[in-house]
């Protein structure tokens, strides 16, 4: 998704003149959003797949295939509904598949085919 | 480094389509430089496979909590601390 320079200028002017009250925000940009939901501060034991997911991101970074900022970008572009429902490491998995497919490391649908086969 | 510890700054109130590390709740807000961390690779280009060069100075900036959202302890002097890259900061008039 791209927006033109003129559009960005207009957005900035609208903000400064108070015509809109804040910058549009991504689904991940939650700071200060009111909620009635209690925050779960509980710890939970990581499942094996979560530990492996963490290790995989580290391995991809060491091989130069993907960095942590790409990981974040992949998470931030998740469809809102999926983002809200996904757990922390499910978001990592989504991003890894998405970014590696974008970079041609994985073919589209390759993981699904392997998992099914 | 453009800004000094103690200097007032304003966070740019601009939209940015794409990955960036400046949360919405500080955009357009006035803050104060608390610490000059160092220069780091720019996550905004690294997120698209770039090298993130040139490195960008990163600052610890503090904000009055009551400037960011309704503060149940207004007047308590509470501050919120956020790391902000230099290209998101402007001189406070």
C-alpha cells in the first residue's frame, strides 16, 4: 500500500489544524487505546512449537535471511481479525511464512503442501 | 547528535505507512530528552530488507503522562519514557 506525498502533506496539515485528532494507527499500535478487558499478567509455560519458533527466527537472522524488523513488519500487516485472535508466537509464525514467501525463500503454499504431505 | 539532554522536543505528527517504531500515542506530543542512547540502524529500511544505513541517533524521551491520556493521578508528576529515533523529533517552539 502506498500513499502519495501530497496525501501525506494533507494528512499532516489536517492533524496540525485539529481536523483529525490522531494519526491512523495499525492494529499493533495499541498504546493508550481504552479497554475494559483486564490485562493478563500471568506467565505460561512455553509449548515446544513456541520454543522452536523462537529458535527458527534466530536461525533465520544468523543466516541473513530475515531480520527482526522484517519480522515486525510481517506481524503488523496481519489482517486485523487474525492479529487479534492470534497468540504471540502464532504472529511470529504468520510473519515468517509471509516474509519468506515475499523474499522467494518459500514458494506460495509450500508450507501447507509439506504439512499435508 | 542534534538534541541535548534536557532539551524540549515535539514528536512529528505525521502518518507513516509502513513499519516504524514511533507509537501513535506520542505523535504530536511535547517531550524532553532524557538520554542520548547511540546511533542505530534504521528499522524503517531494515524492515524492507535494507541495511538500515546510515545509522540514526536514538533518544530516550519523556512525556508528562497527563499529556498522553487521561491521568487518574494528574498532578503526580508521572512521566512516560519512550525511545524515539531522531528523524521523528522536531525542535519545540
